[in-house]
C-alpha cells in the first residue's frame, strides 16, 4: 500500500509541470508564428499573377470574368434583360430570326 | 502583487512629462513579478488540459473544423469581390449595346463611335466584336482580336490570329482536343488552334477564343462596318453614371448600358450570395460548439472538487479565473490559427479551382483562380468575433460562477 502511495506521489501531476509548460508555450508560439506569417503573406503578397489578366481586360475591353461559364446570365452582366432574347446566343443561333415562321399561314 | 508608491513621494509630485527612473524601475519589476506569478498557473492549466485529453482534442478539432468552414466562406467571398473589383478596374467605364424587340443587335461602328465621342465627358470610344458560340464542349466566348488589341505584354505573349486561326483559353484545350476547333453561331467556323493563353489568365479568359475580327463577324452574322457593342471610357469613375442619360439620348436607336461599377457589383453580390448560404448553415454549428464548450468546462468543474480544493489551498478567485482563461486560450488560439491556415491555403493556393466546381457551375475544367489577398485580415477579425469570442464566453461562464462559490460546497459534494 505504501509502495503504491509512493508511486502515486511520484506521478503527481506537479512533477510534469515543466513539460506541460513547454508544450503549452510551444503550441502558442507555433500558433502566433502561423498567425504572423498569415498576416505577413496577406499584406505582402504581390498580385503579379494578375498582371496578365489586367492586360487582357484592358486590351479586349472586357467587362466580365470567367468565374462563370459562357452562356450563363451572370457571365455577361447586364446583357440579359428578361424581355430581350440574346441574338448571339448559341441556342438562338440555329433559329431563323426573320419572323417568317411566326406568321400564321392560311393553311394553318 | 502590486508595488505601492508612498503618497507624497517625489515621483508623484513630478510633472507628467518627466520620466522618473525609480518609478520606471518599479514598474518593470512589477511586470516581471506578474509574469513569474502567472507562469506556474499557465503550466498548471496545460497540465489540467492533459487530464482530459479526449475533451481537449474534441474541442480543438471541432473548433478547427468550424473555423475552416467559416473562414473559407469568408475569405472566398472577400477574395472574389476584391479580385473582381481589381480586374475590372481596367475594364471600360461603360458598355453600350443596341437593342431591338428581338434582342441586342449589331451597331454601326464608325457612327456609334462618332456619336459617343460627341457626348461631353467621354474620353475614348471603341467597338468590340464578340459573342457566345457553341464549341465542342459547350458555349464559348469568342472575341475578334486584331493589331489594335495588342498592347503591353500581350504583344509578346499572344500571337495575332489570321483568318481561319484561333488562340484559345486554357479551359478550351484538353488532352483530347484536336487542333481544329468547330464553332457554331449564326454560321459554322472551323478554326486551327495556333496557341493557348496561359493558365494565369483563367480568371478572364478561361473559355475564350480569340479569332480574326473577320471570322468573328462571319460567325455571328455581323456585317462589315458593324460591331457587337460599344465601349466608352470616361475620366473619372463617378462620371460614368452621370453621362448615361446623355449617352442614351445621343443614339438614334434604343440602347442598354452597363457601367464598370455595376459589372463589378454583380460579381460581388453573386459571391456574397453564395457564401451567405454557408453563413446560414454555420449558425447551428456555432451554437453547438458554444454549448459543447460550456458543458465540457462546466462538467470538469462540477464533477471534480478542484475549485474547492484550490480555494482551500489559498487560491484566489482571480487565480481560478486566470487558469480557466489560460485553458481556453491554449485550445482556442491554436485552433483558430490552424483553421485559418487551412482555409487560407484552400482559397489562396495559386491556381485553386474548387470554387468553380462548387459555386459557379463549372463541370469539366474549372478556371484556376488567382485571388487577391486584401481583406484576409478583415476575415480573420470576423472569425474572432463570430467564433472565438463565443467560445471564450462559453468557457469562462461556468468558472465565473464556480469561482465565487463557497469552497465548502464543492468539498461537501464529494
């Protein structure tokens, strides 16, 4: 019984306080370093990769991004009035737009 | 421990702007003593967390997951908005389209430019020949590209397509793409692919095809001397909206106009709307985390007689509160950091393409996004407010109540 008690005393939590504090400090230091690097990266990161995009936007006079696939309403904002069809829409491209088919003929 | 300065001492009587070396030394010693007195408490807090490894790891992982999901949504929304504004700052101030009852129609190029230039405030005016045509894998945006478009670095990078040739965006080509591209609009075109735009331009030209203006006219059925629409530049951003009535009056046909600000605003609202769905789903997660934190810390306090023992040993209420604060910070700070690092990597990794699949309806090849990092700090602040502060409140609330209780009650309960 005494032997057990002495074992317990040897493993009393206080004897690991040194290790615990080291672990805690390391975790916090790591977190702070990551946070600092995150802030550093977000403030210093250059937008060099966007230069070519900017040139292309300027050269072609683009006012839309490729975030959304072609043909979707959001791709070319402002062009899609619900009351207006897109003449150059590929779906409409195969429909004759002269309106002749819309006129009722006598045989109909 | 507080260092007391005797009343009436010389240091007190000194003017405010005079630095007293003795007082400064006392202050420094006081700070060092405070740090030394808190250090064992910090070590004890870490050791106490080790006593409940399952709960500690569960809390950490839950918080990392929550911060990652919310952080990704916030960062993506911020990044897409700022990137859209950044890229479109070089776009035309106003785009003018001619409309008629059947749709938007081609406008006479020279006449349109002459009329637009006549409006006070217009610096430059030009025309574009473009449209949407069916490609082998779906709709593609086709632009007429000639010598007048070759400005800046584009002169070196993009070859000028001749009749029957095309330069395509990174999303148009794939492993099985043949050298010949078939486009279907008002007419059918067969074009030979001579070059591919760099993946870096995916944000604006992923599914774009650059062709000779003559080919573009033929594809969309636009007569010689006509163009798809008109682009107008003004000196200052705010002038764009002011000249819209004048611009619409000057043309003898009905027009529809969109300003740069409106175009950028549409992308910003689209990304915010999509990210908003994540915010809605995250609210129950935040509440669940707060409840879990509250129950875990309350359980640790109530089930053990630690608080009673500590107080019996002479710990003050402040000591107990400090220990709980340390415990919350030791879990919370690394968890928030880890979550932010993961979400930052997901969003800002160069060429990340998953948002295209998830949010914008791309199927096969999604554009590689190169996003602007400004606004990331704001997202971090929002996460601190939305997740870290509720976490801290849920962690400290049980100990606040326990720390002011009578220690005998805790010892009796055991």
